[in-house]
C-alpha cells in the first residue's frame, strides 16, 4: 500500500466511523452504500502433507452477515486493505462502505472502508506510533464452548467417545482448559464447556462436500446448520460462545475455524465462534487449539522466507502447530503457545508488561525481558520497536520482541531458549525474523533465535538490540540507536529484578549447517543489509 492509497483508505475509515457511530451529524463519503452486520471470517487449514507430497495452501473466506441473515461475500484482499486490521474485527458488528461497481456487469462493488460498529473497547487509542499494539479487542472471562459430534448419514464410524471429547476441555495439564488459562495468563477459561453426541446428520457427506473447479469444497454453513439443528433439542446454546464440530469423515482436506450463523434456539440468526474438525484434527489438540484460536479472531502468523506457506513459524500454534511440539499419548500433538503480539490482540498482555520504544528515542537502556509464558511476571514481556508513523495508523510497521524458553507441558519441544523477533505489518500479520541469508524454510533455525552476545539492527537502521544476558526468568536486552551502541556504552542502571549472578553471558550456540546445503550467510556480514527478511545481525 503506497502513501497516497494508505492516506485515502484511512480517511475513508474515519468518515464511515463518523457516520456509523454518530460522532458528528454532518459528514459525506464517496461510498455508494454503507452496510452493517456481523463480520464473519473463516480460515481453512490443510491436513499435514505426507512425505514427498506438496503442501496445500491455506484458505480464507470473509463475509458480512446482515441482520436479516443474508450474506455478502467479501473480497479478502480488498477487505484487508479497507479494514487496516481485518482480523481484530472478526465476529464483531461492523459497517462496510462499498463504492460503485466496476465497469462490467459482473463487477462487484469495491470495498472502501470497514470500521467497527459495536463500540467494543480497545486496549488503547489507535495512534500512528502504536497502532499495531493498540488495536486489540478484549476476550476475557468465561468462554464456554460446546462440542457437537456429528456423523454423516452414510458413515457409521465413531472415532472417539463423548467422554474423550469432554475430557479435552479438562483443567489438567495437556487439556484445553489448562492450555487456554496458561496461554491467556488466566484471562480466559473454558468453564462449563461440554461435549454432546453422536448426532446423525440428515444427509450423506456428498451433500456437504462437493467439487468446485476440480477441488473439494465443504459447505460450512450447511454443516453448521444441520449439526446444530441435530443437537438443538439436547444442547442449550444460550450461553455458548463457541461451537467445536467434530465430523466422522474428512471434509475438503481442511479443518476450519472462525465464525458462523444459523437458526438455533428459536433464533433465525444465531451467530457464534465455530470450528469444523475432521478426525485428523480432533485427534490432536494442536490443530483443534489452532481452529479455536481462529474462533477467538486470531489470524495466522508466518516466518520471513517470503513463500506462500504460512505454516512455517513453530513459535506460534497459529502458524506451525506440528513442528517443535510436545506429544501426548492421549491427546496427540499438544499446542504450543501463541506469540506475544497474538496475545496482545486479545488484550491478554497487561500494560505494565509492555514497553514501546518509539522512533527517534535516543536513549540506550537495559530491559529485563521475561519469558512470555510466565503468568506472574513483573517485568516486560512484550517489547515493541516502532518505525515511522504513517498517515494511516494501521500502515505503521512495528517489531515485537519476546523471550521464549524450551520448558513446560506446551513449550518443552521448542527449538531453544532465545529472544524471538516478529515484524508486524500490512493486515496485522506477525512474521518471525530470520537473520540467516537466505532465510530458512522453517523458523526453528539459529538465525531465528537471538541469543546472548548477538546484536540485531532493524532493517532501516532506527533501532539496535543486543542480547546482553540470560537470567532465571528471561533475558536482559540492551536497546538503543545503532550509532550509540556501536561505541562504548554509558553506564546503565540494571533493572532491580536482574541479579548480578544471573546476568553473566552464556555461550551462544553456533549455527548448525543443513546437511547437503551451503551454510547460510549472516546478515551481520553484509554491510548495510536492508532486506525486510534479514536485518543486520552480529555475533
């Protein structure tokens, strides 16, 4: 998005927000129509590819569900651009400004702006300098899910029992109730969640999964409507905030997560978070948690290799849930945590645990960066490096830093203990930074882990970060302007939480070359490296 387009889009959002929320009585817009309704997003995630098999790409649908139940399909690229951060509006009431249709009869109206219309509180006002860390809508308290076990009328197999699905919601280690409490710092829980079924659908699988352009396509609306209707007499949906559907046959090669509406509980348009899970998904908690994450409005994360595969960042279950994951004899692959920016999306990172270093801040400081999994931390857990503010605040790029440790029931198989850097840019996607050249296909390499003795500079040269020491609770990082940090540092005040005994540097693990492949170069060896995928790094 160039500066002119960014400014125009930002202005359109402001005008539409003014009209919708009644902030001012007189405003005008070039939009032909403004429609209101629920923003419904659906992410499709493919089954793991077999050895030697090509990976399938993710799928994504965006729709506006109007109050009368009718749905307007939205072009995903236009919707992302028009909203700034589309994902933070998932399952929320929005207003969409449509422009005039194109010149051809088949052309759909263009999407000019998408703004919230529900007055849901954000974690802080959106400003140009902090938009990427201020646009979160809170998810707190009880989030009750129900599991609906639904059989196709022509498939009799029941892979798991009701007791198994009920136990998935438990509060024991390795169960979803425990996992979501831990990953949210006890901000949410699954109290009252329950499993029901098996229910038999009124139609065979072929009614719900058809072929379109040579590919299977699952009708998610039909599946939700019929599975919900089959359970309606048994399940009280009134206090439900999410529905996990378990089907006894494959869908279209994908598991799905997001939101859906259908007639339930006597309502013509019952809308809720929803997931659609074939057997390979519900047999492992990692993909099930991934789809529930979509239900909460979390998008995919990615690495920085520039390819079309979004499932290659093993530091976040919302990207790669299969690699560097802990195995469970009962529940299959366990979910790892989500990255700190994803946590912030849902307002799970308290303000006291965040620190933003704005562009132009010339101070050089030591910061105690605690491990992201520590619920009782008194130090920073989300460090934000802000770049040039843009006219459209959602176009502002930031880098987030977090500390991760290979320990615990969900993080015990991570690639190592390190500071992990993510770049958050257009549409609010977080890309893990890799200092290797070229970047690795999967971000579990040494180049993606910043360790004691290593220094990293943002690509445009505004911030430098040195990992100074590892402590019992995380790392100490030194942050400042690159020029200041290239000369002897002035005396710095060490945070009180960091003891002298815990701050001595540890040896950095050398990079391990991939077999049969030339060892990657380091960005630190490339003078003035400016690639977004590869900022300057020194060892």
